[in-house]
């Protein structure tokens, strides 16, 4: 399962680094490499490799058909039908589930529009346009400003630009930092805040093989789900949606992936990668494994506990495997030697030029000094900023409410990130949305967070004293959860009314704790922003510009969670002494299941078994291609030269994990659900032929 990009990982290692984005050679000769912005598509590379260059109309249509839902998705009918992954919609299914209606375990099919279920708090976005705003952002920086001052001045400009976007166009604006700060682009989005669940298969069908098969290939997963966007209480009418190629793709075909890759670190400096390898990632990995053990112990108490923890545990397992793969890449001597060689080449080119040396020569030293500061303050980041599941759950909600009440009284440009006027609708919608809260599960994770804080900072630390106030971690977590009313959406809504004026006098224990914690968390966050992020941003902008000066600008930026276009070909790969096929079929489900005794995660899904005689078992189920993807691409559509839907990205194989740092076409692969399997399953397994018809009728 390709992991999500925002707000999903628990205890993900926080590396205090930003992305440097320069290329050390023209990517025109780098095979199918690149996550390209829609305003900078590699026409020469595509022409040379595949003899095809998409037209502007082709690009505009695919961009406007693509959907951002904190992962990736696409419109597949004129009536706002959205196709994405099961694991992307999994959180929504979990929130909508009850002990009586377990949509995660059993799946869900809406028989008609009237049975489609609203998903509280869900918002999706479509990228309407892109504009270079680099001069406007940098124009606010005063000569001689320190890195911290310059960053604050740029952020003020960004806030103004985003607010003006909403006022002038009615579209949500997001200024995206590209190439380490060498370029800023304004992305304008149309939003849909009424989204409803239409179809999701049972977990066993979507995640056949369980965690053992995660990040592997061959795969046999129907990792798909469908939602629908509504406007004014009716299905949204969209002009741009993907038509379906019912014949799918063939081995060797050129395909494109349009999605929202979350993060790549391919172009970080060597010092950054070494810090991630030696400090940040091992710590984060160990912490995730400890939380996984707690979740498994909780799940073993009974079926209801297993249901409650299933989604969190699902993503935790995924995060662990992903980080283990990335860490293997950073421990690969060949990969690190390549990075060192590339960095040395650029630094040497800069040193040889008096002009470049004067302008950019101190960049690497400044990055290294920022990392040294971070090393000396690691415990603050690890045990303050990450306490209580990184501020998630009810404690995270309390902190959001407390900060909202403080920030809304300030001038917009002086507010914390996430609390600007343009951002408030999403924040308020999410905080007020009804969602199930399992206090017994939160007690487990909150206790762990307090225990780690106490262990890491010690009992005499002022922050520890302010949080615990003499109580033991377990006792504090229990009393907080027993006393809080934040699990009630009406209570949260009441607190947020009148710009949160009631928060200051609220005696809810979780709010009271958040008020004690917030000043220290703000101070800690500011220190890291000023001493690490601001310094690195200034330095890495220099590194990026140095790369442009030496090698040119025919490059792509690192992933930022925003819409990108990737391309490649359908292709298997060599492994060991054999070949891995480009396609799997429904036959493979039965073969693999019976090879394992048809048990557990390797049992044939009940609906699939019941309809075995109806299914054309030779129908392609999953396939692989060389398109360049990473976490956040989950749910991305795969289209052919004509822009027709042929697949749905849901994973990368294990060999793709080091792609975070360097792309490899030899064995690294993007894994997708074949559109032919989607149509076959809707008709033959789930009795949802109406949805298959809607996709195909819209394709005519």
C-alpha cells in the first residue's frame, strides 16, 4: 500500500530538514524519472523516449479530472463519481462504521443515490490553475534580513497572496514552495465539502495477503473505493472526468500517473541524509514498533477492540515497512556513494567560479550548522512536539481549539500556520465533524506518549512537571479521558463559537492541559523554525540556484504533496533467476490462497469465492509500470496516451522504497489495480453494475 502524505503516520520521524531541489545532470537521459509539475512537463524526454508529447488540452483535462483528498483520486463520470483506493477511503469507512455495520470488514455498496453516505469533515480539491508568484513572495523580504526574519517576511507575503486568491476568485489558494525555495507557485483549487461514500469492498478483498504481501509484487488486491462529490445537495456535474479504456493497457504501453506524491528527499544534501539515517529515522522506527505492539495487545482483547484499532494498526504496519525500506536505501553504500559524488561535483563547480562561490559557497556549511543545532535539541522535538501521539486524538483536538481561540484575534499575517483566514474553513469543518472516539484506545496511546515524555526529558523537566502535575502517566491519561467532553461534537462546536472566547474559561481537563502545554510547544516550534528550518531554507535555495546555474533548469522539484505528472511503461522486471510478470489475474487469488491453505489473510474473500463461477478468472487484476511514484500517489489514476483510465495506483514494490532518495527503473515499480478488474468486480462480485455502467456510459 502506497502510504498517504498528510496526517496519517503516527510517530513518523520528524527530520528537521527541507527539500533541496536541483538536478546534477539533465534528466532527459534518466529513463522514466520525475514527478513533474503540470506547468513544466518534460516534452523532450517524452518525445525522445516514447515519441509522444501530450497537448496542452490533454494536460488540462487530466489535471482537472484529478482529485486531491489528502491522497489521490479522480473523477470518472460526469456526475461527480470519484475513484480512489480502499485504503484512502479506509478512514472514512472506519468513521462511518459501528459494531452493527462494520464497513471496513464487510464493505459497502450504495444501491442508489439515496443510500450514498455523507462523510463528515471530508473535503476534496481540484487544481484549477498554477501561477508563478516567486517575485511577489521574495519581494517582501527586506535587504539584510536574517534567515528567520526573511522566512517570516515571505510567510506574510504568502498569507496575503492566499487570502487575495479567495477574495478575488472564490478559489482556495495555496502557495507551494518548489526547488528548495527557488520558486513559489500559487495553486488555485475548487473545493467540494459534500462527499459521500458510494462503494468500498471488504478489507479482505482490498488487502488480500495482508501485511505479508504489503509492498510486494505479484499482488492480487482490489484496492479500490468510490465516493461522489455533491453540490447543493445534488451530484456535482463535472466537465472534466476520465473516460475508461475497457481494454486496459498492454505490456510495454506508455502510461501516465496523475497524483499527489507527498515527499521525496532525493536532492537533500549528504549531511541531511546522514542525519536521517543515523538519528531521526531509527528513533522514529523504534517508536512506531512500540506503538504497534501496544495496538496489537489492545486488539487481542476482543473483536470490538480489534475493529477499533484496525485502521490505526493498518497504517502503522504500512509506515513501518515503508520506513524500513527507506532506511535500507540510506544504508546502501552504493546509493550514498552516488549522493556524495553528485554533491562533490556541484560543490567543486561552485568553488571554481568566483561568482558562484561568493553567491552560493556557504550553503552546505549553513545546512550542516542547522543540523548540528538540531542534534543538540533532539529531545525537545521528540518528547515535547510528539507527546500524546504527536498531538493527535482528543489531545490534538484540544490543542487545535486552544490555538484557534488565541490565533483568530491576531492579524492574519501574524498567525500560526494552519490558522490563517484562508485555512480556517477546513480547520473548523474538521474539528466539528462527528467521528467515533474510542477512549479506551486513546488511553493506551496517550499513556504511552506521557511515558515517553517522562523517560526522555526526566521528572525534573519543567514541561514534564507542567503536563503531569505529580501524576503518573497512566493515571493522568485515564483522568483526562474520563473527564473530557471533547468527544461530543456539540461541545466542540460550542467552544468554537464567537471565535473561541469560551475556551479561556473552559475547565474541561483536556482543554486545561492543552492550555498548559501550548506555550512550551509554541516556543519549541519557533526555536526549530528559526534555528533549523529558516537556516536550511535560505541555504537550500542557494543550493538549488547553484544547481540551476551549473546544470540548467530542465529538472523537476521534489514531491510536495501537490499534483504531479509521472510517466512510464507497463513492464515486469527480473528478480533472482526469473522474471516477474507485468500482470496478475483473478486466477492468482485462488492459487495463492490454496497454496496457504485458504486461511487468514490468504483466504479467498467470501464474495469472490461465492461468485467464482461468474468471474472471468483470466481478467487482469493488478499490473506494474515504471512510473515514478511515492507515498501520496495512492489513488492516482493511470491513463494511456489518449488520457483514458487503465488503472489505479495503490502501491509500490519493496524495491521502490529507496526511490525516496534516488529513482531506479531496474526493479522499482508502481503497482496498480487494472481497470478491467474494477469493471469485472463491480458487475460480477458486488452487484454494482450500475457503477460500471456509469463509468462506461460517461466514456461514450
